[in-house]
């Protein structure tokens, strides 16, 4: 006669617990993921109506920085923005405190601008949808773009054109430096 074997429920309970944990992790990721179809709009709100005319990319001076641990993304973004007509005289670099940096940026990018570069920053926000506009006290008319962890690519010129058209914004060639808008910005 064979002796009855005693069943041990512990391995089965551990297996079921692991499956529940895996299911919870999958649902958490599904509910907290980015849709990947971010609209090409700035994530900044203004207290007055946004300008209906923004400067052409050729009138905007930009510095491109990397605030992530991924190598080469600032160089690639710089190349794409130059192709779209932006003026970027300096090489891409890593973000640093002297340039307004404050560590890794969790958004697509942080667009820093002084009062004389407001409209240029707004235009750049269409090229980097999901970025955060940050007003500074800088007297320089250069817009600083610091790429963040959610950065993947610069929006295509056709996508930007469609978004600008949908917002009722036209681009106007300016003479001299970038223009500014008197409306205040809250980002």
C-alpha cells in the first residue's frame, strides 16, 4: 500500500501571488502611460490671448542642451532644428547650473527664455510638444532648450505647420532680434 502524500499549498500560493503582482504591474503601466500622440501645442497657459503672429525660425537664436544620461540627443535635436531654420551658433552641450539647469528634466524639454525671447520660445514649444516653458530674467534673446527624459524627436515641420494653422497662428519674418509679446506667461 502506498502512503498518502501530504500536499503543500505554499508553492501554489507563491505562484498565485506572483501572478497577481504581475497583473497589478501591467495595469499600473497601462493606466499611467503616455498616449504617445501628444498634440503639438505648448503646455503653457497665458493670462491673455496668445499672439496670432510668431517669428520665423530664422529669427530665433537657440542653445540646445541635454539634461539626461542619454548621449547624443542634444546633437541630433540641434541638427533637426538647424534644418528647420533655427539659428544655433554653439554646439550642443550638457545642461549645467550656470545655464539654468537643475538636474534631470522629467518632461520632453524645458524651454527657458527671457522677456525678449517669449515668442521664439512659444514657437519652439510647437517643435517640442510636451515641453515646459520657463520664463527667466535673462536679458539675452537666446532661447535655451534643455532636453528631458521624455524627449524622442523634434516634431516634423509639417506637423508644426498644421498645429500652428489649427491655432490660428502665422509666422512672420522679423527684422532684427526676436519679438516679444506683452502678455504674461504662467508655466
